């Protein structure tokens, strides 16, 4: 495993910065100040300025930072310079809500495949995505070298599906179930804001030689 260059704290903060400046761009903003970033992330403005200076990101006095330049810089640091394909397991109410979560696409996170074991929905399309039988999940993940999965199954199935994901080569699991799942220490499991967590974990994937395509 490659050595990690930056601390956990820095990567966590950069993930928050990127999440929020992309949101600002989406509403038409072109520039942002370190104080603006501080206000929306609740991170001390002096800390924000130190981070930007540390990475050599420069703004213009009286104007601030160009948002496109910030996004490009943060993406490069976090290893997020291409779309990231994701597996979604579970196409019930929660899974459908995730499929309908437009912010994923805005941040370059593409749900590649959706799997379920409910014969009433397998083979049908939900929000434009065909629901595939979970028995094909392991082969599909391995064939496509997918590394990130969202777990949105019922609690009784959570651990067994997590085991299958790990066995398939998944490295990051976003756990939307109400129970914790046990996985090997080299697998990253998170249960929080999916955008921030995905941005955060990309850095570690990119520094272990993992690919997303």
C-alpha cells in the first residue's frame, strides 16, 4: 500500500470544501472567499486559509477564489478526476430514494448497476435502471472492477450482502442499513452523508492503486 501523504484531518476538510464549492457552483456562483467556505462548512476560517495556502491554492485580493479552479485543485488532491461507478444493492424504498438522489451525478458518482433478490422487481426498470438479480452481483463487480457499493437492503440481509460485496472486491461500503456490518480491516465502511464520505474515501482508494473504471 502506498504511503498516505496527507493527514486524515486534511482529507476530511478537503472533502467538505469540495462538496460545498460544487454546490455553490451549481447555484451560479463563480468565486468564493475563505470566509464563505468557513461559514458553510463551520470550519474555522484560519484553518481554511491554512489549508488553501498549504496546497498552493491562490485567490485574488478582494475577489476570493475562482470556484472552477478550486474544484479542479480539490479533485486532483482527492484523486477524483474521473467519474466513479457505484453498485447499489437494494431497490426498495431506500434504494429508490438513492437512485433519485440527483446530487450523486452532480459530483460524478454514477450508479452503474442495481441489484436485488425480489423476484417481483428483478428484470424491471426503476428510474431508468434495470434491477439485476443479486446472484449475478459478484461476477458483475469483478468483471467491471467496481470498488464502491451502497448497501440499502433489509437488516436481516445486511451482513450476508456485505460479505458478498467484500468477496467481490468492493473496497468502500456506504451502509444505509440500521445495523453495523463486520468487514476486514482493509474495507472502509461508512454510514453518513454519502457525498462527503465518497469524496473522503476516494483519496485512500487512489493511493492504494485502485481504479474506478
